[in-house]
C-alpha cells in the first residue's frame, strides 16, 4: 500500500457517525479561511456532544486592526441529523455539498465584538452584533486521513461573504477544514495545530500533540506537482506573551528539513470549560508563515493550554 492509500479518506466519512456512549465523545466539523488580501480571516466549528446533549458552536471573524467578533454557544441542541444548528432566533446550516469536494456554511447567529482578544478569557461582555456566513470550501489538494485517530484534514479554496452587523465582507481566499469523531478531552493535554497555504501553492499542515512522555506529530506537505508527504518529525517552539498569547512560533519539520517562522496577526481565542469545571485556554490566531527558503503564506495556528499557559516551549 502506498502512502497516499494509507491516508485515503473514505467519502462516506463526510457524514455524521454513530455516537459512542462516553461523556466526551464528540463529532467535530471545523472550517477556517484567510482572505487573499490578508485583511480578514475567520473560522467556525460545529462540535456535537450527543451524550451531553449539547452542540458547541464557535465562530470568529478577525483581522489586523479589526475587533474580534465571536459567536459562541456551548449549550445548543444536537440536531437529529445533518448539521442544522439552531443559534437562537436564526440558524446556521452546514452542508457537505459533494463529499471530499465541497462543503458550505450558511446562516446567521448572534455575536459580540471585543476590542481585546484576552477579554474572552475573563468573560468580559462584548458589544452585541450579528454574524452572517455565506461561505463555500472547495477542495484544493489531497484530503488526508490521520493514521492513529479518526480524523481527516482537507486543504481548500474558500469563497463567499461574511457580514458583521451591517458590514458585508467579500471573501476570496483559502483555508482548511477538518472532521473528527471520538472522545475529545480538551483538558487532558496540550497541542499546537496549524495549516497554511504558501505563495508557491504548497499546502502545509502540522499538529504537535503534547501528551506527557508520549509526544505525537501529524501533518503533511503538499507541493504542486509532487506527491503528498507526511510529517515524520516535528518540533514546535513558541514565545508566549501577555495572557499566554504567542508572539511568534517556529516549526521544524521533516521530511525536507523545513523551518517555518510563524507570526500571529489576529487572535480569536476561546475559553473551554469541562462539565467537571476544568478550564483550558484555546488561543487560535490567523498568522503569517515564512519558510527558511523564503516562501511566504498565511493560515491559522492554535494552541490548547489546559489550565492556562505554562510558559513557552
């Protein structure tokens, strides 16, 4: 079996899966975007927790010099089928239009605007607004299934619009979407995840899973005209600033001996609270990526910080 066959995604896995009884069993659809102009970026995540009887809905729009606009709810009902999310008087609909080819997210939800990203951690009320999404993710590369867990990642082109309050923002850019299902304990260990598109068309993705005594790395490099290469070894270091928000990070990736410097441009963090009261800070940021050989690009990077930041690595 070739490497590409090892990581092949079954189109039937685009649909929802039969849930298991564990409390923290979760099925997650995540989608992000960075506009080609670099002035606006966003992400949305639908997280279904059937045993807990709730859906997590998190959607954020950010950009350099823009306020953080967040639509967040951790107590929405779980839809019986599909991805129709009731967000109050309105709703959002996620649809896999064509498996492994196209997915859309459309609808509206209440939101708040924050001037300081870290206000999210302290539950500072934001200024009420609305968030409307009319976006389509079209596959732009090879869908990639992890080997050790039920999860796959899809590099995409993204087009459509985002409307914040009365401001309509036309989007023509790129992004990543992923789909995972299984027990998801956000409060057990940390990680760093990132995905980007470089200016030569290369798609880059990595995940540094920071389990004590058992670090694990996932990811890929997809360069135009070349086969997909899996990340074999990975080291990610970061310099943390105020409230644990990273000032910069560096990833060393093999194969290829690739070094990538990463500069967060605009943060859209979350505060995650477990049913038993544990907390984790989840700083996610639109970022600039620069490789050691001079290529540049944009994408998203995130950290999971159970209990809060413990210092840079």
